[in-house]
C-alpha cells in the first residue's frame, strides 16, 4: 500500500505545534473545570512535548487507535521536554525534527507478537497495520488526563482541538478498518460516529470518522499490564478477519 502524503502530514504537525503554543498562552481550556487540580495537570502537560505524526503511515491500512500509549523510547528522550512553547516552533527546528522521528518510531513499535493476537496474519504479512494516538499529549496517569478531555458525555475544548486534527489524519490514511484499543478511545470513537448503542463493531457505511467511512471495531485495553484476556483478543481478531473478508480487501492474494 502507498504511504500517505508527507506534505499533508507536515501541515497537520504544524497545526499541532501552533495549537500547543496557544495552550501555553491561555487558560481558557480550563474554564469549566476545577481550577486547582486541572491547572496542575495542564502545567505538567504543557511541559511535555506533544506527539507529532511521522510519515510512515500507509493508506488503506488496518489502523490501531490508542491514547497516551506507553513506549520504551521515552526514557532516553527527556531532552525534548521543557521546550519554550510560548516562543513558537516550526517544523525545521532541530528539536522538532528529532521529535517527529522519535514519535514515528514510538507509535510503530507495537511488537508483532502482540499485534498477532488481534490482527489477521495476512495483514501482518503485507505490513498493513499502523498505529496512531487519538490525542497528542503525554502523561503518566490517564486518570489525570481524562477530566481535561471529557466532561460527562461531552468532549472538552481541549479535546475538540485535538479530535479535529485526528479526523483529518484519518482522512489522509483512509484505513480499511479502525480498531479502538483503549476503552476511553472507543467511547470517543462512538461520540465521533454519533452512536449510543455499544456494539463490538460497526459495519454500516453510515458510520464516519471525519469524511472517511469504514468499519470500526471497539475494545478496551488490548495491550499492557491490564490487557483484555486472550479469549477477548481472539474474538477481536475474528471480527477484524470477518470485516476484511466481507470487504474483499485481500481477494485474489
């Protein structure tokens, strides 16, 4: 499968950089919340570098969507945290170039042995699986992040500005199937599709993420210390296999 348009990805990265500068200048994203707790959380988020998209995404892939995904590379990457975001940065800044390279590696480092638990063999054989984070801030605690992203059933302004870029990235990738591998992400995907009934997958062509339409498979945490059990992983793999077969994505191979 071809890679997505590099220039368009860089435009989205520049948008992320501009928005990250804006949240370092304003507290307006916190107006609806408990100021003491959320200001401390936002202060920490502001001191961390945002995820930026790499250019190694393939069009028409099976796309795994996560949130605040833990990666091994972060331990040796503290030098990029604490950038002076109020000054603004462009994509040619040396720190930003390194940031894109490292984040590209991080978001594509899910081991094949883990992917094989939920992704059909034929997808792995053709290297047609990619991974993306729905939101682009990093934090050690999802419990501290979630109040900044949702209030009840409604996304916050801080979340909406990220979801707008996320949907544009989906439109660039045009995935065959979208797979939510985190419970909060799966709930957020339901909101984007404007559906209320919980289902293991959504096949109907009416379900859209941005302007892109494809089957969507939802689940809780798939990988990590609190991952779903192997039987649930096997069911998810069977569903993805079924959707790919019904879509004739690999017919004749």
